[in-house]
C-alpha cells in the first residue's frame, strides 16, 4: 500500500488488518434508502447499523446521502466512493472500521433538484433524517409548523424549488404521487421528542397549505415513525483526521468518531419495506416515548447542563466538566432528585443505573465533545430536556431548585455573547439575536433579563413563564451566573436542596 493513499473502493483490500472492512460485495449493493443530513452522527449511527445489517442479511439497502445545507459531500464522501473510517474511542482504546453502506452522495445546496431526483425515485422506500432541531421549521413550544419561517414562506410561494426540509419532503411526495405512487417511510433520527409526530406535523401542514389533495395522499401513503437514537459523536477535528494517517497509513477526509455505546429504538410503523435493523441491535417497539423521555431528560439534560455551565466555568469539553467535582455532583443530584421522578417506567431499564451509565459515558476523555458544540441551538433543546421536567415537577408541587439552574445557564450563555456583555464567545442559536437584543437593551439587571427572555413564547410556554416559583428560581440563578463567581449559583442550589431535604426529613420524623 502506498503511503498516504486516499481511502477508496480500490484501497479496501490493502488496508491494514487492524482496520475492519465491509464483509459484503459493495459492487452489487443497490440503493433502497436515502439519508438527509449526512453528518458525523449519521456516519456513526444509522449508517453503521445498516452496514451491520448488510453483513448478515444482504439486501437492497444501500444509502444515498443527501445534504441540502453545508458541508458539501462531493469532495469527501463522494471522492471516496461513499467509504469512510468510523473510529470508536473509549479513553485509551481505539477501534477502526470502514463503513460501506453509503453508495452515493448528492450535494443539493444550490438547488433542490438533485435531492428531489433521489427522494422521488421509485427505488427509494425509506428516508432517514438528521437535520437538527431547527431543520424542521417548527415552533419548539408547540411542535407545529412555523408558517412565518422565511424558508417556509419561500417554499409555499415557490413549491417546485423548496429550501426547507418540510417543503422538500412535501414536493418529493408530490412527485412520487405523480410518477409512480409508491409509498414512503420518513424516519426522523433527530433528537426531538415525538420526532415522527413533529415531522408528520410539518410536512402535512405544509401539504395542506399547498392544497390539491396532497395532504390526503400523504396520509394514505407515507409513514412517519418516531425513533430514539443515542451515540455521542462529537464534531471531527483535524487531529482525528491526522490520527488515521498516523495509525493506519491512509488519508480519509470523512472520518467519524464516536463512543462505544449506541442505541436505536424505532416505532414499528412503516409504509413499505423495512430494514431489519432489529437483527443488529436496534429495537422495534409500539411506543418510543418512554425511551426518548429517559434519554432526553437524563443524558441530554446532563449534556445541556454541563455544556453551558461548563463554558461559564471556563471548561472546554464535557469530560472536563465531569472532572470538576462541583459540576459532577450537581448534575448527578439534579438527575436523581428532580429529573428521575418525572419519568415513567421504561421497559428493561433501571433508572438509577441509567443515570450512572450516562454520567460514565460523559466522563470518556477520548470523546472531545466541546461544550460550545453541545450548546449549539440550545433554544431548540431546552424545552424537552429541562422545561418539560420542570413543568412536571411544578404540577406535582415539587422543588425545581436544581433544574432551574441550567435554564438560567442557557440564558447566561447567550447573554454573554451580546455586545453589551463583551461578546465573550461566538454562539450558534436561532434565538441568539433576540436574546442579544434583550441583553443590549437591558444591561446587568437579572430580573429584567429573565423577564425579557421568558417572554419568548416560542420557547417558554406562557403558563410556565408566568409561574412565580419558576421565575424567581431562574432569576436568582441568572443573577449569580452573570456575577464574577458564576459557580455560586451551583453551590447555592445544592445548599438549598440539602436544606429542603433536611426539612422534609424533619417533617416526616
């Protein structure tokens, strides 16, 4: 093997024995599904499950990868024939494997036409999606289509040249109806509660606004199963790319890195052929809800908490935050004392063991998951991760002293990105501009800042925002998080939780 040759189908047979390669014949692998949003997570999760499936039950399940937003795929996966190296990293342990399930890639950033050509093809029976929360153009507090979203406004006026995911999928389904009429399953793999319902809501709502019977046809011929997906797959760094060259002697521009743990729970609701992912570790269930609530409120709730509080504490990675005794103690107590009581029974899972497993995953020092990356689009995440459990706690008359701190942490994270607060760091969030405008107009007044942000009703349900216990808890924590000692908010919340617990013990004695 020549040094630093680029990964390609021709190179597979000459890779080092330490690199696992596909066991099936890729030259006869035909496409049967498409994936929208080919990023690190898809390459570490659904594409790997499909690769596993093809190894034990070969069928027409090759994947066509489509990106309608940057980055482009042609110069990375496209140039490598869809192949890439998936690295599993667990502290000092490393496992390398070339994934072969992606048989083609399409860049559709400049025009919707290439994506529509694939999605409307009679060969495609299933579409999976990882387009991030904001890709659904929905209102986080209600799950409905945001008809004022600029891309939705454009797509309703120009349905043949869509820019949005709902517009693109509605147009693809319209083309399928006109050309061959074959049914289609659209499987969301994004980290949104009831993601199948959200996807169905936005696509059907868009189709209803189009008229011409499209919504009725979609109702009869498309399925939108929900799914819970889990594997930590941080953004790939240049060090990850360089490590493949150094360890294994070839170039790979599409490396993906993940942790050992993976999970995929899928609602058994398909419109046509079904990939038997259950044969390789996925679970088909009637109701995904208990699994997704557990994962979002525990693992993802911990991630969001550690990300924003970690940045405020000057820490770069999740593992750094977990190595901080104060933050580690805080997040564990928050999950055990306030989050777990809001969850129902989850088949086959013991809640406390799941908490410990989740925190153990976040301690993995080989997964360099930057806090700023996790904090991206926080406004789209805090409803399901923090606000919903807070609402449940308040309805039960229980304390929210711990859960309110990361809500204030999200606020402080965006506030300190504003001009008036010195633009301490760049942020990426659909509501960053709105929060910055509130901060610039308000200044260092925690009560006014909290009131202004809580008035954003697309994030904060008005009933919750008006709750006096919630407002006071968030305002108090926000004031301390914006001080010279931001971790005072964490310490004080733990002290108050201790005092409350002692009081309850004394009352029950």
